[in-house]
C-alpha cells in the first residue's frame, strides 16, 4: 500500500509536525511505502527525525503569506498548485492520501484525477464559545457552510476526540487520537527533579501563557526557589516579556524559545502546566506525562479531559478559574509525594496512546476503506468511533 501524507511543511516545530513524522515512521516500519508531499517546505529539512526511507516531494508553491488567500496573486498560485498537484498524483498513484494541512485546494482535492481514498484530518478544536460565535461574520459563516459541504466528498474525516464529532455534519467521521512515542523515553522516574514548572506551545493568545505567568507571580513569593519555563515562540513573545518584567521575575520566569529536545527539558522539571483557551489533543500533555511529570491544565475544549484523569495523574481545572488553578498548582509544589504518585500514574495512563496502539486503529480504518493491509497487521479487537 502506498500512502501520501500531504501538508504545507514539516520544517518547523509543532504538534502536527511531530505527529505526522511519528506516523510516517511507524507506517514505514510496518512495510508501507510512504511519501510526504509538501507545498511550502522551501526545500528545508524536516524539523523532526523523519525516516530516511520516506519519500520526500515538494510542490513548492510561492504563496504570498502577507496577502489574502483570495488575492489575485494567490489565486494565480492556487491554479499553479492544482496543476502541479494533479500531475504529481497521476504520476505517484497512491492508494490513500492523508491531508494534514491545506489551503483552498481543500475544495478541489476530492475531484482530482486519482483513484486514491482521500482522508482529511482535523488537528485543531472547532469549539467556539458563545461570545466567539456571536462575533463570527457572515463571511466566516458562509466559509464554514461550504467547508462542511465539501467535507462530505471526502472518504473519511479524522477528528481527535469524540467531542469534536458534534461540530461536523459529515457522516464519515472517525476518532483517532494522536500517538506518543514511548520508546524515546528512558527510565525517568528515579531522576532527581529541579524545582521547575514547565509549559510549551506557540506563544499565541489561545495558549494564554500570560495567565500562567500571573498565577506564578501570585505564588512565587511563598516559593522563592521555584522557576517557570515556557518553551516555544510566536507573536506574543514581547507581550509576555513585558509582563515578566512588570512582575520583576526576569530571573525566575524564562522564555527559552523552541527546542528540538523537549523530552530532555521535561525530564529535568517537576510540574507541567497548561492554560490554553482551547486544545485539540495536546501532544505536550502526552509528552509531559510519558516523561514523568504530573500535569495541571484548564479543562479547555476539547483535548485535556481526554488525556488527564482528574486527581489521579493530574488536575483538570474549570476553564479560566484562576483561583482553582493557583490552589492546585500550590498543592503540587508543596507535596512532593503527590507529584511522584501522579507521575507514576500518568506514565501508565498514556500508554493507551503509544504509537503501536494508535496505528492499529489506523489499520482498521484502512481495512474499512477497502485497502489492503498485511495479514499479520490486521487488528481484531481495536475500537474506533464512526458516525
């Protein structure tokens, strides 16, 4: 079986990119032929360790990111994109195409000249608060209408949690969570931990890292030997740096930027904290737990509740309940034995998301699509949700 995994690029850090590489490597290990097809990689190397046996192809469409997708310039490049994509699919002859990320070509994919099964993945949460829904313009509502309509032409739609199913009208929805690579993790539970709270993600408004800094500021005086590190980069960096300075916490709160070895950083820390407004299916939560960190997170729609077992391997705090978050974080800081117990339970809990288990669900999907899966890889007792 030949798989094409299609996305914009895999040259920068991110949860989607990590997951894509993990799945590609796993499929290659199972003996499938896998091609990673990108359209804006700009011939850069993969940020994560992609198996050398993976086929790398690039359409290299020079979209102008400073202009609207509907500008004349980018619409011209869309035609070029569709032309190159069509020629590539005719030549490549895949059995299945998995679309991790795309632009306006989304509306044309199901009608391109290929016999491949076409599967769309959604990695972000489609949740909207009442306030956000009211602010949606007519244009955004029309865009969502057509998006839902064209999804019905895809052979399958993949979402990460059961809660996300309700946001789509497609009758071909399958729930498949993100996988976590447990083989990269050594025995970490016996390591001595630093008094560090760690978090990671894009420095963007949806992550609400400013709230985490505020909470740390309010408990920092009682725990002067603890530090906070937030890994990642993005548009909110200056705003966060200014907030850190306003609290005079430059020597205790750090923004180290991106790292390609977040596992190493997690294995040195003691607590992982997440204050996101929304989360699809948080890879950093999985990574924190497999690296022996107790976690505390806002119960943001819709990912954390599908990972954390509240009060067992971490704490789920009602969304934006700052007082409750502060109370739980203080409790973790002051109770080393609780941190140890939660870390042990967390490592055991996330084994259900290890690569080998999640890839069995993908094999079930391939079989359901009528694709040929090797006999020794067939799954007889795995479950997946399809509406």
